[in-house]
């Protein structure tokens, strides 16, 4: 019986490793880096040309992008599945909300706490996850996602979480995130003081996105990242090479949850409100959709994924009310058939072609 | 003690719902070794079809088999159209497609039948079962039907040629193919049957809760818990697991103050994680040993 071999081969084929370990360090001036620099420039220029609402939507896109990168570390680079990362998003969001409202923190100062707490939860969930593979891990995390809203509504925690009502943030500054006095957001973008908060959160989100991307690319390229990928590609071989699979898998779960938690924190700051029913199973579904659309195992794909899950439902709603979910699903299935590596895979294939032609 | 017994009986009554759903989960697992995350939505879709047929004025006795037949064909078609092309694809692909199906069915139901809640009548006479104040006629009937389905399934797998072929295809696809079994067709058949059982579950559950597109999401979670507890490889185990989940849920609700009403889904979560970690084969399941 050669089924095991087939299975492991298929598994390997499923998760394209975009970061090739053997590849020499890319020069500073490459197509990839140029693309990243252009993207960053576009993100920074964006608030000069658009309205407050669009900036708010873009904040959402970037927030999702951060979360998708976190999920990508787990799924794309470590080969573990999660349908439950919405739960960590919720924990991050509530951490930020509670610290801002009850402890008087600035929202940026809450983000490290969101990361830390979610790392703890993720690390703990990583232990049972060690014994669960593939579909079973998907099941356990599915259960986590479905149970999340109910846990958030729990009455003994009501004093902290606000129960069903949830928490409104920034009540001291009339519901708008405060802009620090050293940041001349109002004069730079020419907006009134109500919009200034939205713009400020956007800028912070861009910074968090860049920082997360930087940390994750370095992590993936490091010894730890190579160990994670080795476990993904062939757990048995990795173990016999002396890789401590249990350690790296729980770490991957923890870091992934921490990143998603930070995304949750920014999400809470930008929507200025958290409530249990904003964290249904559908949040986890969105992350998964974004991951697949952007490309599993390719970090920059998160931006495409984030844009997809924010804007596509809007357009789908315009075409036909209530059908956005169906559109999501059909698009996902088409994606799986036609471009299994996501939009990211298509972009990389195009970039390769250009590179080859120029050589 | 009386309270305890009462709660156990009430738990068995709700457990019937979960047992039915767990049975559908196990059917799919037998056929494809995957858990269908869209199973709940598919069952709800079947229930909506039944509701529509009832609204046209067809008698219940005609609607019930008709809805089941439609669901069978639907499940069969979903396998042929959506899953056949990715038969050998990795786990992630399957999970993504399940989620896609979940999303499509959920949204399509909202689109076709909108999100307002609807009531589905019960085929059983109203009132309590033999005058007991714990279990209604409908709940008792549901437990009965679950057992009938289980016995039918057992007879199908044990005594029919096609049942034997299905078991062979699930247990050892390569060898089954060598002796002339159309394994891929058997998989589709498994999908059809799971979808039909899901329809039975949905139609029987609907009178107890209200019919709306999200009716089944939480029930599916209990169904998973039941299936995992009983053993994903064992249909009788799934039914047993479903009943145990119902009883545990009820007892925890009665005796553990906070958890009771508010954390019911967390009980399912804890059961799933706990069983998978400590006894992955479940109560009646086979241990799966993988050759490396």
C-alpha cells in the first residue's frame, strides 16, 4: 500500500512554499521588493485622495490582512488548519476594548497586551492541537469558533465584557479614537476633528501591517521558520532530524494567534465597538476565504485576501441582496479549481515570466 | 434522584436530535473520511424544501419521503459536481470547499426563503408522550425514527450487495476497485445517503426549534460532538454519542450553575476536544492505525 506516500506527496503539493529555503538572498532591487515598496507608497498616499468612509474601509482591509498573515503562518507555513481564528480575533478585540474603556489605555498601548494574551490562548490551544491532525484540528477549531459568541456573553464576565450589549470604545473622547497631540493628522489631511481619529487609526494600521509583515518574513526565514516548514512538509523526517515538533507547532499556534489578536485590537479601535455577535463563525470563514484567495503560503497575498473579503460582499450585495455568501462560496470553489495557489500564485507566475524574459 | 431521572429522560429526548445529525456526519465520514461542515446547511435546505412542499398543500406522508428523495439526489449531485474533481486533493482543499458550500447554501436559503423564522408541523399528534411531562409525542417519535433509520442502515450495510460494496469502497478503495466496485460511484452514493439522513434530521428537528437558515449550525456542532464521542467509524456509536451529548448537556445545565444555560456550546467544544485528545477512536469506534 502506497497510500501514505501519496498522502504526504499530496499534502506537500497543497501548500506551495513561496519562500524557498535554498534560494539565495534576493537583492534589494528585485521585482518583489519593488512591488512591496509601491504597495506601501500607495497605502500611505491613499488618505490624501479619498474620503473618510473609504479610509475606514481600507482600515478594515488592512486589519483583515494582518489577521490573514497570522493564519497564514499557521496554515501556510506550519500545515495546521484552523477554522477558529475568529476566536482569537475576538479575544484581541475585547482586550483592547476593555483596556481602553476600563484602564484608560491609549489604544496603541493595548496592542502588545492583545498580542500577549492571544499568544497565551493560542499556545494553550496548541497543546490539544498537537494531537489533532488535518480534519480533526479543523473540527476542534470549528467548535471553538461556533462557541465563541456564547462564551463572550457569559454572565460572570459581564462586568468586564458588557455581556450581550458589548463595549463602546473611546467614550471619554466622544466615541472617536483620540489622536495624539504630536501627530498633525488634521492639518496634513485637511479633515475635521471627527475624521481625524479614523485617519489616525488607518495610519497605525499601516504601521502594524508593515511591522507584522517584517516580523513574519524574518520568522519564516529563520531557523524557527525552517523548522515549521519542515514539520509541514514531512513531520516524520523533521522529527528524525531533531526538530522538536511539539515545540514549534505550539509556538506557531501561539504566534499566529497573537498576530490575529493584534488585528482584533485594531479592528476594535476602528469600529469603535465590540459585541459578541460580531464574532460569529463567519469571521473565521472570512479569514479562511482571504487566505485562500490571497494564496496559502505567500504573506503579501494577505492584502489581496483582505481586499477581497471587504469589498466583494459589498459589490455582491449591490448585484443581489443577500447573495454575498453564495458569491463568496462560488468564487472560492472556482478559485480552488482554477487557481489553487490564489491570486498570489497568479501574480507570482506573472512575475516569474517577466523575470525570465528580462534575463 | 427524581430530578436526576427527569433530566436524563429530557436529555434523551433532545439527544434524539443530535443522534440523528451525528448519524449523518458518520455516513459522510465513512464515505470520504472527511467531516462535512456544510452538512447542517444542507439539512436545513432539505427542511426548507419540505416546508415549501407542505405550503403547497401536499400531505405530510407524501412530503416526508419526497423531501428525502430530493435530498438524496441533491447530495449525490453535489458530490458529482463539486467533489469529484478534487477527489485526490489535499485536506485543506476539502475544508475550503466545505466552507464554500456552507456559505452558498446559507446565503441561498436566505435569498430564496428569507431570514424570517418559519414553523414546521410535527407528524405526530400534539401533546405529551403517555401523559409524561418530560417528553412530548414528537420527541418520542423522533427517538423512534432515529432507531428505525439506524436499523435500516444496519440492514442495508449488512445484508445488501450494494451496502457491502460501499463498505469495501470505504475500507480499502484500491482493492475494492480491483474486484470491480465503482468506488467513486459509491462515494457519491454515500453523499446521497448522508444528505437524506440529514434531511430526516432537519425535518424532525424543525418542529422543536424554528426553521431559519441558521437553524442547524449549533445543532451540527452537537452532532459532531456526538459522532466524535461515539466514534466516527461507527453508526451505532454516533447514535449512542448523540444521546449521551443530550444527557450530558441537560445534566450540566441542571447541576452546574453558570454553565447550564449559557455555555451549552462550550460543552460541545470541550467534549470534542477532550474526546479527540484522550480517546480519538470514541466509545465504539475502531482505532485507526496508520502505517508509516
